[in-house]
C-alpha cells in the first residue's frame, strides 16, 4: 500500500470516527454550536496530523485560529463602520 493510500485510509477512518463521536455528543445536552466548533477544530488538527505530523498540525491549527480571529475582527470593524 502506497503512502498516499495509507494517508487516505487514515483520513477516512479519522473523519468517520470523529463524526460518529460528534453525532453521539449531539445526543447529549450539549449545544450544537459548541459541538460543531470542537468538531471543526478537531477536523483541522486531525487532517494536519495525518498529512504532516503533530508539530505541523499544531502550527496549522494555530494559524487557522489566527485567521478566524482576524476575519472576525475585520468583520466587526466593517459592521461598526457601516452602522
């Protein structure tokens, strides 16, 4: 089995298990937005881990969070400017 096939299999296995756990969490008394936020962050980190390893996955998640915060700040500034 080639390296790309192993990575694809690992990704499909990871995302299937991660989605099943999120589905189980939705059955509990947890707000769906909180479950989605954790699922999305875990998805980004897991994909980075499978592709490049732990340190690169940590860096990817850090940069992704920085981008989200930046977009929210710019959106908030534009909303305040337009109101």
